[in-house]
């Protein structure tokens, strides 16, 4: 794998990890206000948080820091985890606190602890796809459990089929790591485009895939053109010009 490819994967992984704090909200175009722990917060429309006492992750977990995590970072993470734990001890149905706790574990390098929380939320919030997506990313990039990653990405898309980020992560699994000798890397992006035909992220991902992996200039030009036309409608002329530059390079 080239260094550029690896950097692309890592960059996406970081973005998706950061989305773990609030991605459940930002991925939802419509949200509703609910009371959690006495505080009014935004929740994904239709999502429900169920208290599954038999599956609750332990809140007395001692964080296992990955080697190389700086002392000041450890202290900050420990403080964050203690605050989140206190919230969840008072209200174990606090969805956002669970999501944030999983992210703190992940940043600390305690991947199995993060996995336990996201696995719990897959069952506790059955209408949300974010936890399944985050599990899929963990399976793919950290544990190298590609079959599990595939299963979790499928579940995420099944629950929230309009979320483009889920298709992009799934695409990376098929493009770089699993079933790479198939057409699935392109197929999964096309599946997303059937529901969101002007999703520029998916269109550009397809264009780059055909350009770099398949060396198919015709198909790359087709998807770059579709992406440019979609972006023009948003008025982002800087991005339009950037895409047109990429199209010219294909000639």
C-alpha cells in the first residue's frame, strides 16, 4: 500500500472518529428535542435509547492506554472519562455521553472498551446507524476483522441509507482490504447514488476510483462531470474549478 493511500485511510479514520462525538446529530438532517438527564438535547429523529441492563458496558472500567499516548493527553482523557462516567451513572440512557465515552476510549487506544460501548449502542439505539458504522471502521482499520467490518457497514446503511459517509467507509474496505478482486468498491458507491444521485462525495470517490485504480479515463470523466454539475448548483465555484482541472487532466 502506498504512503498516499495509507494517509488517505488514516485521514478518513480520524474524521470519522471525531464524528463520534456529534456525528449522530450531524448525520441527521432532522432532529427532535428530548430530555436526557434533565437536559434538553438534539436526538436523531426517530431514534430511541433503550436501557438494556444486561448489556451495559462497565462504568468502572480502568482505561488501558496505548503505548505512546503522552502524559498530558492521558490526564485529559482520564478527566473526560470520569465526567462522562458520572453522567452515565446518573442516567445510563444518555446516548450522547455513551458516544463520547467510546471516542475517549478510542483516542486512548483502548479499542476493546470502545468496541463494547458501540456494540451496546447498536442494540440500545436500534434506529441509529452511527454505532454500527463506527464499529465497522474499528473492525476494518484497527482489528483487521474485515468480515465483521462488512457486516457492520451493511447494518449502518440498512438503518440509515441516506448517510453518504457510511458508503464511503464501506467503499474503502472493499477498495483497500477486502474482496478487492471484485466490483464491490464501485458497486457500494453506486448503491448510495441511487438514493442520493447528487451526492458529490460519492461521485468524486467514484471518479477517483476509476481514475487511479481502474485507469478508466472515460468512467472517471463521467463521474467527475456529474460531480461538477452537482456542485455548480450549490454555487461553490472554487470546487467547480478544481473538478474541471481534474477533468482536463484526463484528456
